[in-house]
C-alpha cells in the first residue's frame, strides 16, 4: 500500500517526534508498504526514505502552518497515497497520531508554568488558535478512520475533547532501544563520567533530563531540594533559554553545592551510567520517552501522574509517582524514597522496559494499519 506520512519537520538525526516518525516509516517500509514522507521543514535526508519538501512563503509561522496543513493531504492523495497518516495537525487525514494530546489541553495546562501574561498571550495567539482549529477539523473529518494516542492519558483527553467513540482511539506506547539503554555494571565508568561532568562522587545522584524546564517542573523540583536528604544530589541535563535563572534559583535556595547543571546531552545513555535515578515531575508530558529510557538503564524513576509513561511504572515503583508536581513537600518525599528503594527496583525497571520494545510497537502499528484499510 502507498502510505503518506505527514510531519511538520523531518530530521534524519532528530529525536522525539522526528525519531518516532523515522521508526514508523522503517517499520512500514519493511512490511512492504511504499512510504513517502511529506514535510515543510527538512533538516537532513535519508537514503532509505522518499521525502517530499513542501515549502511555503516566509510570511510568518501561522501562515506557514496553515499553508502546509491545507495543501499537504490533497497533494499526497494526487500523488497516489492510499492511506495518509499524520504526525502533525493537518486537515482530512486517515489516521492521526497524537503525541501531544489536544492542543487546547496544552494551552490550558500552560497556565501552570507560564506567567499570567504569557498564558493570556498564548490563548489569543493566532498560531495557537490555528492549531486548535486544524486539530478539531481533523478529528471531525469524514476521512478519519482512527486516532493513535501515545498513552492512555492522551487517549482519554482526545475522547473527551473531541467526543470521539472510544473504539476509534487506540493507545500505542512508544518503544525503547534496549541495546542503547542498558544497566551500567562498571563502577569505574560511573566514577569517570562523574569526574568528567563534575558530579560529586559519593552522592546518590538523581538526574533531571529534558528541554523546556518550566513545563517539566524543574522550578518545583529545585524548590523541593532543600527538603531532600543532604546525601542526594541533583544533576540537571538539557537546554533552556532560562538556564541561568535556574542556576541562580539553586544558589539562592542554598543547594548550589549539590546541584550540577551539565548542559544538553545527546548521549543520554552516557549520563544514565553516572546517576542512580531519574526525576521528571512534569506538569504536562503526554508520554516522556526519557522515563522508559531510564528504566531500560535499570534506574528507578520519580515522575508525575501528568506523564503518560507513568502508566507503565511497575508495582514496585508506584509509590514514586507524584500526584501534584507543584507540591514541593510531596516531590521531596518521593525523591527521598528513591534513595531508600531496595535493589530490586533496578531489576523491575529493566524488566518493564523489556516489555515495550520497538518490535512490539511495530507489531501493533501494522495491526492498526491493516485494520484501517
């Protein structure tokens, strides 16, 4: 079958949605389907995939969004697509893959981490209003056969927001690379990486990893840290325009000596080898790939109920799930619990990750595609 995959951006070396798109394309191609990727921002080619670059006039991001969203599906169908699967908010596709919940839900949630002025500006922004309108049109389209949600959290949000029949919204969890992310058995490697990154050698090290520090709850995590046991240190990895403000916040809280900012890390597995656990107290996280990656590396994880991947946390670690990531006392209590977890939490974390491979994802994806014909 000739399948069109739609994405705003195509990056052959990207992560997140770009990586999920590439893996999906490879799985479908390996199953014998003819795949064409359509994107309006192409940042690297793939020899194994046909990529169509649909450029738009540089007239602002709202115009570019609408121009692509309204043009791409008719073009794909004229060029022979028998099934259109979209990773972006565009009109009249057959299958919508939602990796970020309803955009209106995101805009509402943003009030929790943005200033009142920024949140108000977002609510009246033409760009965000256009995304909300496009998404609603897509889910109400007569072409829609089903929607794929990256978590049950997202699935329920889509059903409630768009009044969709539950049978037409399917949960398909992302996979994890078990070879890339594996438990570190070498204490010498841990010492070397800690020395390289400036992480105290004998502390219980908890990593916070991600971009967009505000949405991922770093401010509340820092505020909670004075209540965390002194032997526990925090390692912050990721990029954010306000990183200096967060560093200043840590210093002002008196935790600068046990908080290390290591910058963005492409080789996250390298960082996992140096730490003992992960904390992701996100205020809005439709899935959270880093949670599954950490568990594959044998690390216990503290994360919020607002994180889709929390649905996959094993029973041995359920006490680590945060109900309210803005409650610093609860956050501190869960982090302190991390350091007292028994050694079998590492085994349970790895065993859980082993159930969610990309092979499993592929099998379920092909079943969905087959059912959508």
